[in-house]
C-alpha cells in the first residue's frame, strides 16, 4: 500500500495522441495524429478537492481515463496513488472510485439495493463496513424511498446519487468525478455538492472533479485547473482565480444587423465579428441587467448571453 503522505496523483508531461483517418477522395484515406493531451503536468495531494475544467474536446476526459488506467499514455509519466495505472489497473480499481456522468456502473434492470449488494461481492469488502457505508450514504443522499426501484426507472438525480454511492462503498482513497452534476436539477445538484463536501471533510477523501460548471468548483474546491487544447492554461486557487477574473463579465450579443461597436454605459466592446459583439463590464459598478437594458435601447438583437469566467481565460490564452 502507498503511504498516506504520498501524492494522490502525479502527472509529468503527460501526452495522449490518437490516429484519425480522413477521407481523401473516393477511395483514399489519409492518417493524421490528434494530440488530445499535450504535455500536462500536475500534482494532487491527499485530501485535496481539485476542479479540472475545460470545454468539450479540451482533454479532460482523456486525462482521467489515463489516470484510472482505461487509456495508456503516449508519453510522459503518471502515478495514481503511487501506482502505474496501466500496469496496475486491477489493484488501482480497488482503491479508487470513478463516476462518469453519462455512463452507469449500476445494473440497469435490478433494484438499486441489489446493485449495491453485487458491488459488495465485486470488491470483496468487509460485510460490516459495507453495511455501515451503505447506511450512511442512504441517509446522507436521502435514497431510502427508491432503494427497491429498478435503476432504469430512477430519475437522473436519483441515479446519480446511486452512482456516487456505488463509487464509494469500498472506501476509495481517491474519487474521480467526470461531470457528476450534468443534467441535474438544482435540488439534486445541491444534494450532490453537500454530500461531496461532507465526504472530503469527514473522511479526507481526495476528489478530482471534471466539469463545465464553474459553480460546482466554487462550491466544492479550493484549487482549480483549466485545460484547453490539451494543455493546462491555469492552475491555482479558486479565490485567486476569482480575484483575477471575477470582477468582470462579458455579454455576447448577436444583433439583427451588423453595426458599429455599441456605446453602452459601463461597458467596453472588446470584439466585433459581423453582427456579434462582445461587451465587457465591471460587476462592481454595473449590473448585467443594466448592460442588457442598454443594449436593447441601442439596437435590435437576435440573441444574447453572458460568457462565464472560464471562457475569459481561454480568450486570454492562459
């Protein structure tokens, strides 16, 4: 067993490339390499809760598939709980928990309780400890009313609570969560967040959370990493990130017709792409409602949205 003061994860110039074939004419195809993860280095210490953010295709899921042993790195080195994930995948599986937001580890046609019983035998956990954990998780996640319901009949929020329990019944030292709140309603999101905070505080479980949702990271983590095009472009404290980027927001507006930069009080137009304009404003002096009202007075619009903070880091190039 690895010592408790050993890093939970150490990635050093981690790389992963995939070969992709593209059609070139009716019969020919040419092969190109796509670098999904490009020299990623980071360390996660025991007991940390770390957010790992990025857009679709940035390399988040590829990274966690490597650190859990599902994919083999193309380059660099990686240790998860002191083990090489590729060479020691079976041993590692006994010591980590993984939740993929779009995939299930539960038995679809069985009642939820039966899935948990089967996992007791899969992991060969101590019966007493299994029952203690199960009772605790059922109470914390308020699952007693649907324990006898077949998994296929559960709502998304209920199933996600079951997925979290399934990943934690064997007391893993590290839990990797890939988009665990995707598609959940606000009540289910809050339940999952509260549960994870308690898990980390009471048991010291290390958590790596991949997500699109900055709110998840703000509520759960003290540290966040942002990946884009296979590279980590930010690694630091959540409070530090918010102090750097958190005072400003950007409104993205699509006008009915292209127009010169809008003159809206409290904003600065940072970019114009045809009918689309980006207006930046300081939240400490101007509200989003004031900006939107000013835009509506200035021009006819077809769509409008507020960019999140993470997008600002991408645009800044890290």
